[in-house]
C-alpha cells in the first residue's frame, strides 16, 4: 500500500489500456472499443453481444481485438469498469456496493480483489485516501467520451 495519499492520488486510476488506441486501424475494433465504453455498465454484457455488434464471430473478434489493442475484450471491459468505479468512488457518496453495480459488476469480493490488484489499495481505502487528502476529483470519463473513438 502506498505510504502517502499523494502517492495514491498521483497513481489514481491510471489504466494504460484505456488510452485511445490511435494505432488501431480496424474499424470493427474501433467500433468494439466504442461499444464497450458506451455499455460498460451493463451487467449482462457478453462477448457474443460485442461480436454481434461488429458483425464478427466471437473467435474472429477476440483475435482481431487482441492483435489491434494487445488486450482482450474482457480485460478492456474490466479496465473501463474499474476506471469508472474510481470516478464514482471519488465523486459520489455511493456505497462501494452501489458503485460496483453502477459499473456493471455483481460480485463484491471479485470487485475489491480486482481493484486492489490494479490500484494497490481497496476501493474503501481509495475513497478514504482521496477524502483525507481533500483532493477534488475530476472525472476523466466525461472528457474521454467527448473525444472521437
């Protein structure tokens, strides 16, 4: 666990896989990325839904997505969900369970484990650190959604 709140804040929700994939040239993968960003909150979202959206088989989409982004669709979706969870934890008073549901997740133990694996602290520790430091959070998701996909 980082020793200071400033270390936590400086690392706050940095998920490299969520950066725009400027090098991605396949329009179907770009559409898949956009679809995931727009539908991350759906707990019923499945790979078959994504494949149907871009008119590819699940196998073809998975391989094309990985070759274009160096990430799997499932991992990319998890990253989006965790980033949005960071935004909600910092900017709202929703409980961790409510945040989890808002980002399309249903298993609280997996959510906390995944969050800690990525950010080094639990969701509750993250929120407490942000509040303790008096940090004013600005969400990145609003600026990202305004950018062209």
